[in-house]
C-alpha cells in the first residue's frame, strides 16, 4: 500500500446495521453483486443462474433453459459473476464436484467458456471478471475435495488464471483459498483475498498479462475471512468478511478500519477454533449464527454518483445497501449492458 496523504474518510467512521436498507428481496444466495450505470443490479442466483434487479426494484431470474447447453444431470452453483463486453453474464461454477466458467444469455442459452486448466478439468471455481481489454480472469480457491479440507491457513493450493487469445493458463499458484480479485485504481496491481489464509495480497501487473511476485498487504485475525474486495475512487479497499460479518476498510496507508459489524461472538469463536485446528465443518459455515447480515460476501458501488454501496451475501434472500461518503471506483463492467 502507499503512504496516505489526504484520504477523505475519517478514521472513526462507522456504520450500524440500522443504517442499511433493503433494495431487493426474493434473491437466492446473492453471493456476488454487480452495479451498472443504468441503475440495474446483477446478482448470482443459487438455483443456477443470475438475478436482474431493475431500477424500479423488480427482480427477474435468468436460469439455464432445457436443451440450450446445460447438462441435465449437473447442478450449477453460480458464485462470482461478471458482465462480458458482449452483454452476456458469466458465472464461476462452485459446484460440489465440478467447476468452470459459463456464459448465460438472457434467453437461457448456456455456454461453457473454461472447462479445463493445464490439461485437466477445472476444480470448483470461485470468481470471474473480464477486464477493460477483454481478458477473462478467474480464481479457483482449492484443488481439495471436499473444499472444507482447505478451510485452514495450512492449505495453499488455490490459483489465479486467465483466458485470452493465447488460451487458458495459471498466472499465480499456491494461494490460501483464492477468492475475489480487484484491479488497483492506478492499474499497476492485482489484489486478491486469500480467505482462509486470512490475508489480502497483491501482484504487480505485467505485460502478457503476467503477474509479479506476491506481496501480502494486510493480515486479518479472529473470524474475519475476507471474501469480496472493492476499491473506492480514493484507493481504499473495502473487504467483505464472511463468518464475522464485518465490512473492513483497508486504508491506503495499510490501516484496517472496521466500518460495519454484526457479529455473533459464539459463532465467531466456533469458526476461529475450526480454522485454527483444520476442523471447520460445512454445517458451521451454513449459518451466520445470530448475525443479521447473512454472511456478507461482496460489495458493489453504484447509484448515480457511485456512492451507493450494495452488499451481497451467502445466506439471505435480500440485497442491502448504504450511502457511502466516498464514491466507488468505476469498474470495467460499469458502462456495459446486459444483451437482450
């Protein structure tokens, strides 16, 4: 991170749960939320596709259509989603046994874009984004099966890969449960959350594309498991933490500032013990305890001035939002539109 000169958010800025408002209901597992300049929101949909939240608040679900490319015996679990330049919505499939990157058209036609890496089938996949130049970036959290075997800092077999004109290849390997990635405002760095290593790392972006050596820029403790990460326009990095249900700001000078928390201490203690002892169970992560945030997992800046922050989550059927004092950094998909 860089020396902080005039970052405009006070160090004591905090939000309460009561400062949030619900902007959409009836979504299912909206793990990843995207905001568009049109006022529309897109969210991953746990039944196999994605949800569109129109500017009037209405919610429409798009699912793979029978006979249009979907495999009948396979259940798709969209995790991270992206909007490609051609208007198709992409999703990373975090299925129990299968992974891959898929494009889902508005009419339900499904196309597999990435099904293998390095000559073998791709493991359950976590995140996908398409940069301004059209390169597809994806993450795989772990090669372990079941994934819960990697819910500890001692397992580091996640990776970051790309698909471009030269095919699909891994650019960074050996990561501690790779999750979302984000490009820095100056375009020099790729940041990544390593969820169960409980750290935020970055790589220098080089031509190719290629990545330089890994640098760890922040370490988190407790049950703060960083899932989503989003830059604001001033270089602050907003981290959405599952389990602890905290929203933490990584300021440009490297200081961590808790912005929002709705944490169940007993559940936090249970998760902390499971991570430390490599005994964390799937059932434990299928609840947020008494937290009302439902395991917040992503943040997207949107609204007319990019000052509305939308929160995705794993365990609720709503998308919440709050008014942010700082504008978000416009993303590559900000001006894109969903194809008819």
